[in-house]
């Protein structure tokens, strides 16, 4: 018997061996996208509730955030870190409400990106809108946000949430 067919038969027999554990199925693309979106939504939930522990559980401890804003012909930018954001949400006197819609998710192995329009309210007062761009890494503890960047603008440069202002 030629070697190649014999090897193929042995591989098939090994796969049928009841002692051989089945391969773990990876999450389907739709499930993985839902997991990634849920992490970013969890950050928005932490903002609204002032839950720094939730925020920290969803982010890499070295998370760096960047924003860019064009206003009156001048572009400004800035950065923040996880500690700064945690302090901001726990000391805010009003809920910080950020809502995304129509997220675009890209996943390749253990890295994912989310690109989504958003609007932002401090309590019931509209603040700004723009685009969120998040980079996530899959860890042993699940997806974690490793980088978060956003634009800040005012309509009509960016759209508001299609459902209108948040209820509240």
C-alpha cells in the first residue's frame, strides 16, 4: 500500500477515536462580532452608571485614548488614560451617555476593530458627536479594549443617533 493513502487512513481513524477530544469550535463571525460590540457597549454602560470597576474589566490596563476635534478652523487633539477616565465617570454629577449605531467590525484572529458613529450627552444635555474607533485584543479573559480614538464635532459635521435624544 502506498504511504500517502495509509497515512490518510490513519488520520481518519485517529479522528474517529472516542478517546480523542473534539476540537473546540471558534465563535462564528457573527458571535465574535457581537462579543466585540458588547465590550464597547459595556464601556458606554460604565460611563452612564459611573461604574469604574466595569470600565476597568473591559479595558487593557495600558489603554490610551485619543481624540481630535476641528472647531472654527482649528484642530485640537488630546489623550487620556484609563485612570483619568475612571476618575471622570465616578466624579461626574450626571450620567455620561454615549450611544453608537451601525458599528463596522473587523476581526482577524485575536485583534478586532470597531468603527461607529456616536453621540454624547452629559445628562440630558447634548455635548458632541463623531466617530469612535476602537481596537480590541482577545485575551484569556475575553476581548479587551486596547485603544480608543474618537472625533468630536457638532452637527451637521456628524449625525445624531437615529432614535433621537436619549430617553430620560
